């Protein structure tokens, strides 16, 4: 039986997913050629890792085992994961460590701003673990990070990828008041899969969060994403598109689910590239301003370039 061990920044031998350790191993499908990536070995990758370590930061690139880490870090693009490396949720798809998080680091906003400056980022994505233990879900910490980046790097555009702030009244207002350029919250999967894939969340609460952001600031770009390959039906994916457009979401990402370990939800299907292209065509027809859909699409992959196109689309359509 495989046991999931923390080999990143935790204590040696610590279980990353104690709630999954005694589950039976799930089948693991061989990856097709179209989602294979090169090992990260470039000088840019090494330098990005050095800056991240020097500032004592966590990245979702590492914690979630992102397949694009080599490409992004070579360009000095990193997605910072704030509020620690331990999540209070235990989603079946996610490789981020679960457990009881520690106290917030009051110096983290400045450390993130310093790393942003050193990496020379024109666009930064800030995400976090879920912090259900905090009264505001970490909203004030998000706002503090945004404020620190604005002060240190005023030309850098900021994208936040937030938790759902479930049952955290007023949290969305705090983050929106800090004025990020993009507010992203991922639905992750279709509603019929929530019980098994994302049991701590509620589909319509996530939809409502995105809708509420637009109510608070109609000019703020909103974004959401889902994974495919978890057993969803095509018509369910199309319904998610409709639900997001009803919430006036601007930007949709769709990527292939990849199983982190045998203790996680199995990949039930590898979706071929041509199906992603077809989904992108449909999403644009439904009214999204920007769509990124491919096997290796992730929320922060090419986020800066996509944001530039998103802004250009808004300007063009306003004429």
C-alpha cells in the first residue's frame, strides 16, 4: 500500500494527507503523449526557486505538483500560496497538505512584495490554502498582500485565486476593496462530483461568490476554472459554462485533471486536445471574453498574457 509522505517543506516522514493514508490505492492511468512535460532544470528555474526560498514563501506550483512548473519558473513566473502550506479542506483532487494550519505570518505580505520585485513580475497571481479556522477565511491577509505589492510594485497587475470563503460573511468585500485586477475562484468540477471531489465546498456558494464580486465592482475581471477527466458528462460542463455566464464571469479555464498520488481521485479519462478546442469554441459562443482550454491549462498558466488579452477584448468591445 502506498503512503503519502511530505517530501517538500514539512517534517521528514510527516503524512501530507493523513485523511487519505488508509484509503485503498486508486488506479493510475498512463499519461498520453500530449500531456508529457520536460523536467525543470533551467537556470531560470533555479533562480526562481532561490528567490522563493530566500523569502520563505510557498508556491502552489510546488505544493500542488503543477506540470507547468518548469516552463513557468524558467520565465520567473511563480504563483505564491499565502497563509501557510496546510489546508483545512481535504479535496480528493488536491496535493496540498491537509491538517491544522499554524498562525498567519504578519511579515508575509512584505515578503511576497519583495519576491515580486526581485522576479520582475508584471503580473502576479496570489492564491492560498483554505483557512476555515480564521474568522474571515484569510480575507484581510489577502488584502494586506495586495496592498504590499501595490506599494512595492505599482505597475504590477494582481490576480487573486481565492478560497470560497464559505460562511465567512463580508470576506469578499474585504478582498474586492483591496482592488485586485482579477478575482479568480475555481469551481474545480461539475456539481454532481462535489460530494466525492470537493466535499468541503458548495457549488452554488462558489457561483454566488463570483456573482457577488461583480455586484461589488462591475469593472473587476472575474475568472473561474474546472478540471475534466473526473467522470463528468459533457452536458454538465456546458451547464457550468451557463452558470458562470449567469454570474457574469469573464474568463474560463478548463484543464485536464492529473492524479497526484494513488490515494487521490483517479483520472477516469484523458480528454484529447481537439475536445478542449471544441469546448473553447462553445465557451466563446456563450459569451466569455477569454477562454483557456487545453490539457495543460491551469489557472495561473500564462496568466499575464491572458490578462493582457482580456483587457484588450474589453477595450475592443467597448468601442
